[in-house]
């Protein structure tokens, strides 16, 4: 991020609104399809297990290419890459909405993921360019940015339900297009025009190997319940995934200008914060996915009520991220808040595992989901802030790409693993509420275990920041 031309201070918060809208849209595109899945399954011919690929095609492309998006942002300028990402997202959304088969739908979703992989890291880089000089304002900006993620997640569920019930499922993709056009129109006036960092090579082979390795790993995990964990096919695909990921690491070690400077993970707290983000995504996304299916396939909710049922979580998460998390970080520090948040999330997941075939929203879903939402809101902000503030300023795009990648990779692998567990316990038996509930309950237990592991890892590996000199310095040193 060499020289920058920032908009006037009075317009920085309008710029933040655009950046938060970007985060909102990136996460909304992971969730808006949740309520529409049963209708898409019927119209396009997805199997129960393969439904996860509507989610994973997006998330794998997003998670696998985020590092490339961050690198491109550092090389060519965050504003350019931010704008390019919206153009690709428009194309992918049009393609996904018009799809008439499983294959074309997945291609459209993957294109959406590519666009989001350019948007997400460049958006965080732009945020740091606008607010990075003032730690107090940075904390507020990160809180608002962080709140946009769960808001996008659950608003996507609610909006997807309304669109699916009162229009048709292709419009869950078409809705992206006018929003993207409006954001593109606002970019020149509100986003800082950082110049390219200089000549640098783009490690396309690195991007291909990491994306291919992740896709192969997720595919093997999702297909394992059907073909068998001990089958040669499963282990062959896992071996291929390991080979591709090993090639990626070797390339990054050998190249003068790698996609990821691996030594960046020796930066204090950066690796630990990203590990926490991996485990947070691996716990949270399976809960959201299977809670949607429980509401519709067991409790019998239609699309719109199913989406509306998750709005209380959104409200609590937004309050938690904007109000509670920053205050808790200022008082107790990011490490303590991260550990507490993951423990509360684990408790909420464990409570959700008690769902019943003849249950109700008020008893089986609402209280447990609110506990889980509180944990998510407390854990997300301190890990995000620690991760992106730990890197050197000129590697802001890379750090943004890494932390976004961590969350998305955790989401994809966590969902793949919980889908395998759920299917093994009966979640593939459509029309059988008892079997479905057993499978969903097993997935919630698995997600709770992941969150608990995250709390332990954060407690062991996150370092406490240096003690502030006084109350006025608390925000300055909280991410040190």
C-alpha cells in the first residue's frame, strides 16, 4: 500500500459503509441459498448429500483464491481489485440464476466465489487505508465491518426465504446485480486510490494448487459416507489433496515472490488468530446450515418463516459485535474475549444438539441459537482485529486475504466434516424426522467440539498484548 489518495475525513465513514456492504454481500452469498436449497434440489436434481456443493462451490473458490485476491490487491491497488471483483460477481450471479442443471449451477456459484475472493481482501485493505492511522477509529470500524458479516449471513437467510416463497429461487442470485452496480458507482468517490506496490509476479500456480487441494479435500470428506471412509477412492482423493497442498507449501518456500510469504506466520499472534478463525468458521457455518434444514425438513417451516426464525440471532450478533465485543476487548483484552466467545459458542451448539423430532422453535431453537450467536459475536471481532493488525502495512492485502481464507476454509472443511457425520447418523433419510434429527443433532455436537478446541487453542497460543499505559491508551495497544 504505497502512496494513497484518501477521500476527505468526513467521507471516510461513507467509505466504510461501502466496505461493510461488501462484507455483507460476500457473506450473504454464502447464506442466501440456504432456505432456497430444497426448491433448488427439486428443480435441478441435487441429492441430499450433494446439496452442500451449492455452498461449497462458492466457499472453495472464495477460500482458495482469497490469498491471490490479497496479493493482487497489494500489487495492483486495492481499489482496482475491489472493482474488478464486483464485475466478476455480477457475471457469476447472472450465470447461477440462469442455470438449468446441477453442473451449470455449480459453475455459477464458483464464479461468484472468484468475485468475492477479489472483493473481500481488498475491502479489508481499503478499511485499513481509511482508518489504520487511528487505533480508536480502527476498533470502531472493525466492529461495524465485523457486524456486517453476521448481518449478511442471517439477512441472506431471511431474504432468501422471502424471495424463494414469493418469487423464485433464481432471484436469490439476481438480487446481487443491482447492489453490485450501485457499489461500483460509489467506488471512485469514496474509496482511497492506493497505487500499485511496484513490479511483482503473480503466483498463479500457487493459487491453482491451494484451490485444487482444498477442493479435493472437501470432496473426499463429503463423498466418504457414501463410498466408505476405508475405500481406495476416498484415500486416493485425500492423497491427491495432500499432494497439491504440499506442492503449494513447497512453491511458497522456493519462490522469490510467493503468493504467501510463509514467514509471515511467525509474526506474533497472526498464526494463532487465524487458527481461531479457521475453527470459528468450522463451528459456526455447519450450525447455520443444519439449523436451516432442521427448521424446514423436521419442523416443517416453509421458506419465509424459516428465514424469519433466524432474525433474533442477527440482532444479537450485531449488538454483540458493535457494542459488547469492543467494550469487552478494551477491558479484558482480545485473548480473554476470544476464549470466552468460543466457550459460549460451544455451549450454544451443545444446547442445540438436544433438538427433538417433535420440537418447537421457542423451546428447541431460539434460546440455544441466541447463546451460540452471543459466542460468535464475542469471538469474531478480536480474532479478526488481531490477525489483520499483526502484519506489516505493505502486506495488508496479504493479511486480509489470509484471515478471510482462514474463515472460509474452516467453513468449507467444517461443513464437509459435519455433513459426513450427519449423513452417517441418518440425515440423508428425507421424510424421516427421527433420523433427520439424529443426524442434525450429531452435527451440532461436532460443531460444539470444534468450538471447544478453538477455545483451548486460543488460550494456549494467543499472546496477551502489552499492558497499556493508561485508560486512554487501551485501544492503541489492544491488538499489539
